[in-house]
C-alpha cells in the first residue's frame, strides 16, 4: 500500500535527496568589431610577432584574432581577445624536390650541348621503387615513380654519398688527336671489327670445313672434268664426258637447276663467259655448244672454221670479252665472243701443251719443246718468248690475278714459280725461278690461284688426296690440310669461288666436294 501511494505521488524520486541543478545562463554577448577593435588587434599582433608579415624562410604569414566571451559574464565585462598566428607554407612539388636535391641541375641542362630538342613523354622509361623492407628505407629516397634519367641521377648521388671518395677516374676524358680514343669511338659505334674477318692468311694454318657435296642429289656417272663458279657466286657448273649440270647455290644448300645430256660429243672442258650469261662447252669434235643461261636454250655451232678432225682440249675467254679461244693439240682457234664466227688460228713452236691468260690480257702458251710464248690476241702476234728452266712443257700453268707470279707445273711433280716482271723484261732466255714447290711427286695436272693471290692450289690425278695448298707470300705448303681422313679420292678438277669463300674439288667418282674457307667472309 505504501508503494502504491509512492508511485501515485511521483515515484521514488520524490523521496530521494535532490541535487542542486546548475542554471546556465543562455545570455551571450554579441561581438562588435569596430575600427578601434581592429587597431587594437593589429597592435596586439605586432607586439607578439613583430612587424614583418613573412617568416624567416620567406613564407607568407597570417594572424587571426578570436574573441572569447565567458558564460555568465555581465554586460560590463569586456570580452577576452586572443590572437593566434599561423604560417601558411606552400606544399613542395615534385619539381621543388628535384631542384632541392640537385641545385645544379638547371645550369647543367642549360649548358648541355647534347640536350635533345624535344622529349616524348610516352617514350620515357618509368622506374617504380618498391621497398620490400620499409623500415630500412632511406629517408632521402625519391618518389616511387621516377623517369630513367631521374633514377640514374639518384643512383649516382647515392654512390657518391656512400663511396666517400673521388670517382673522377671513372669518367672518360677524350683528348684531341688521340688515335686510341678515335679507335675506341669507332669500336663503340660499329661492330665492323667484330664481324669482318681478317683475310690475311697465316702460313701455318688454313681453316676448311667440309660442306655437302654440290651434286649430292644428282652425282655424275663419270669423272668430273671441269668445275667453275658463276661470277655472281650463285650458280655452279660441272661437266663429265656426256653431261652438263648447272646448280643453284644458297648458302650451304644446293639444288640442281639444269641437266643436259649431250650425246654427239665427248665433253673435254667448259667455262662461263666473263659476263656470266653463257657457258661454252668443247670436246672431241670441231664443234662447240653454247648454253644461254637467261633463255635456258642450247646452241650448237658446227665445224668452226671448216675443220673436220680437230679435237678441242680447252676453252678460254679473253678478259676483255672480245674473243673465245679453243685450244687443240696443234693450234689455237680464235672466234668472236658475240658473233661466234671463226677469226683466225694461232700456230706456235710445235704442239701446244697448255695455255692461260696473264693479268694484262696476254695469252701465254707452253709448247712440248719447253718453249713458252706470249701472244697479243687482238694484234695476232707474239710479244715475247722464253724457255723454261726444266726444258719441259707445262702440263698446267696459271698466272696470279695480281700479275706478280707464274705457276708452271711439270710432269715430274715440281711447280716452278716465276716472277712475271723477269719474264716481261725479256732478258736471258732462261728466266730464274724464285721458288720450286716439290710436295707432289706425280705429274701436275692443275694449278690454280685464288682471287687475291694468297693461295695456290696444285693437284695431280694420280693417287688419293693428290692436292696441296700453298701460301703464296711465303711459298709454304699449309701443313694442316689435307689429312688422311679428308674424303678426297683422285682429283680431276679444282676451282675457287669468286671471293674464295668456297673451294670445290671434282673427283674421278663423279662427286663434287665443297669446302668452306673460313678465313674469307665473302663467297
């Protein structure tokens, strides 16, 4: 009953002791800023912070005055004024950071003569600096995204900071007129010295690599009598007694381009014309065949000069491309290179054993009696005559392309080397030999110089690996080739490519072996 009475009268709160309520006056004093107040505020600011409106770093400063009125103050009391001073600092930008870390950057860029005219921002490489261990991150590290140039500058600064020593020795200081610096600049700008091989051969080593046979897909059925490269080096010609083949060369790969079977003539020799457009084929008949490479047609020229029983052993083309010469046992037949018409016959001091052209276009013939004669084909007369030291005919001879030497192969296996200047001088009838190569003991059947007169090939048809290579400047035979395992049977023909990049050997088994000469870069 008492509880019910208490609840009706206001609950338990009516019986509890009451705390004194704080009465807060809501009366506020409005702040009135007059001209006099502003003067007082300015005076107070000046007395606290001085008359300058900028700080020591050059940043702008500003001051604000806050008026505080105490709650419950009477109208007679003046409000309190407190002035606060704040400095507004400009947030440093990326450009400011760079300039602050490297104050000389601007002057270096202005003085740099190699500064590009313009910079494409899309081409700049952006480097992102990500620190896996943030607690070890340097306080002076730049922003996480940097260009390649800024990143390089940062690394240089860090290196100088930690090295704490002079690093000027690492900077290149080129001197004017210094040949070594000029060679270094050329080496840095070009790879010519790395890719270009030195074509000066050593007399102690020749680097030869065996390649796939040229006629591997279609070998000849008999001995390869003649081989020759096209002047462009992209075609190769080979003949046996009844077949003429033309191969296309593409690096190490070869393919058969043409294959002709000649039934009415026993082929003895063939060669390209100087322009490379035709192939002249001669044999055991007074007729010849002319193959046109562009049209792919074969032309038959019957009985040149009305001859009946002439057998041609060798075909030659003059260096000026005016005449075609056909050598038989008794004479040399001259015909026009364009018209293919007989012009004259050159008859010397007996049966002719071999013939070749000199570097200046004279025809050199060796006769059975050991006499040699130089002929001017265009004037049709003999220019000079001499006798070999061995009093024997040349089974094969060749003049060097540089016009210095004559290689004179004999039937006893000795190759005599003559100086062409001594022969042309017309002195004694027996010019002296400057060297004799006697590494082959059988009859010499082929002597051939390469294009730069550094290598002389001598070979015989008798025996296996009957071939040697001579270093012409020293007249030493290369000792490292051939060896017993070199796959060369009896040699029948030989030739170099136009720039001596390859050499080929025609064998008696119908194969054409090809070797890469590594000292020569061009084919």
